[in-house]
């Protein structure tokens, strides 16, 4: 591995002109002991190439979207061909109709759809829509779940029993955070308690139907069914945030896998094939409230732009091919097995949560089923592991809460190389205990 001299120089320059040197905080290495992040020059298939000539096997997948691997020919070709005919119109195009139809065919609860530019926008708008539809103001979310960075959902990503929200960010008025109620994930008694207290004021309940933001945490049996039943009984609407999960585990959403349908769904990440996108949609009678049909305003200069839509169509079409998700699941199983056996061999205490081609390694002895248990993962141990893997050319997200994402570009050889690096990392962690 070459020394990352260029990365360090670029980081110093970046610190002067870009706040924190990065354009999203999750790209910084702050959570793993600080220092210069790796500046990338190129990415192809399952690999990253940095500015100093090092190659990495990538398990970040750009925090989810890059499920086909980097620069997939079907996606890059769609972008190139579309760009020649114009980059942005501000007028409707046939491709938007084609793509909305593809998405609705895959996720039928999205009877009507609107494209936006990010997951943040998609979720933010579904919240406004639940308020417009119900005439109520409060929102309930589950502790530790991330739903983008709009004011309402940056509240109470912390833990604790059904509390009124405490903002996780400066700059959020208490008048807003007071409208958000938080309960632990997978905790139906806590949800019942919150609904008993505030049920007649709650417009919408925001759910990651499978959590991707404090690691991979599946819903407990019957959790999704009970959420639907209880929230509907209280007269509120259920929003699924499938920004991470849609098309990650299945051709469609987690809602299709579990057979439970929300009233509204927010999408992002994978559906743009790597370009900026978001989408929201749901029941027709609710979507009727959106301008120009109804009184709830939402708009976007870049929304439904031809490049994102074409990249999205190309990506989703690739994912519809037979065997895609089986391949991701099989690779995930192989990684899981190898990581577990190395941890056993070297006496490193881990908990591993996996769902299909995504997994999280927690450095804890507790089973992880909510944010409190995810937080028990040892940050220092994770930091050590992250650095050891990076030095062996394996690129993981720089946070103990993030998933490893497999792509269809990863090969058996990549998995074998990764497992060798895991084994060496765990052996070094053991010797430093
Ligand atoms: N919801 C979930 C579940 C997410 O994981 C994210 C992004 N990590 C968002 C919403 C926000 O999406 P974006 O970054 O595109 O605004």
C-alpha cells in the first residue's frame, strides 16, 4: 500500500475551502480517530482507486446506491445517450412516465408517485403530506433511525423510552422538536404507550421497515403488522422510509418481502443508479392532496431530470434480471460465515447482523435489535478494525453503525481477499487486547 500522501495534501487544501474538508459528515474519518479521509480518483466495478495509486475493494457502495458496482456499463451508457439529447428540460418527458410505471409495478402500494432529488426531500414531503391529509401535527419515529436532514427528522435520533423529541442538531427550534415523538425500534409496548398519550395528535409514523442506519436491524416478527394496525386505529398514516431498503434485498421494497403495505413510501439511493434522486408515493386519495391536484405544495427544478431518470431505469432493469438477489445473498452468507469463524478463532467478541447482501459487524456481546443495543458496539475496537482493513485495501464505511454493502460486481476472489484481511485484522486485534 502506497502512503496516502496526495490524500493528505488534498485534505489540507479541502479543509481550507470545504467545511470539514468533506461534503457530507459521514465521509470524514472523525468517528474512527480522525485524520485525512481517502481521496478517490476512480471507481470501477467493486473497486476504488485512490489518488496515491492504491486499490480498495469497496463495501461502502456510496452508502447504498451503487448496487451494480461502479460505472456499470448499462448505467453509464444510459447517462451518455441521454445527455446528448439535453440535460434538463423543466418540462415533462416520456421517461418519467416509464420509470414511475416501473416503480409502481415493483411496489404496488405507490399508486401515484412524484420524483424529487434526494431521500431527504422524499421523506420531508411525506411528512408534510400526512399533516395535510390528517390535519394533525405530530410525527412519531423510532430512535436511532435516520431519515435525512430536514428539521423534523433530525430530532431524537437518540435513544430513550417514548420521549418528546430532543434535537440532534443545533438550529432546530423546540417548537419543531416538540412535534416529534420517539420510541425504541421493535418495541410495540412503547409504541402503544405513545399512541395512548398522543395518538389523536399523530399525523404520521415514520418507519424504516428494516433498519439500515444503526446497522442492519430487521423488524421483529409481527412488528410491521402491529405498527400498521395500531397507527391506523389511532387515525394516523404509516410512512415507510425505503430510501436504503428498496431494491437492495428484493426487486421492490421490504414491504413486498414482508407483505405489509404502508400508506406512503419514500425512495432514494438505488433508484437513481448513482445519480441524485428521490421519490415518494402512495395511496391515490392521499397523493391527491399534492399540488397541482391539491393544497399541499411541493416542487423541484431538477425533479425528474432526464439523467437521473435514465440512470434509474437502467439500474432497475439490470436488477430485474433473474438471480440478482440470490447472488447477493449467497455472497453475503459467505462473508458472514468467514467473519464469524475468524472472530471465533481469534476470540474477538462480535455480533453480526445480516440481511441478504448487507451486513453489520458490531463489537459487542449483546444482540442488536434497537438503537440502545447497537450503541453497545465498541467504538475503539471498530476504529482499530476499520484502519486495519483499510491498510489491507478493504474500504468500509467509517462508522460502527454502517452496513457493508455487497454489489453484483463483487467476485468470489474479492470475498476471499476480504476474508483474509478480516482474519489478519482480528488476529492483530487479539494480540493488542
Ligand atoms: N432515509 C434513509 C433511511 C437514509 O438512509 C437516508 C440517507 N442515508 C436518507 C433518508 C436521506 O437520503 P439523502 O441522503 O439522499 O438525502
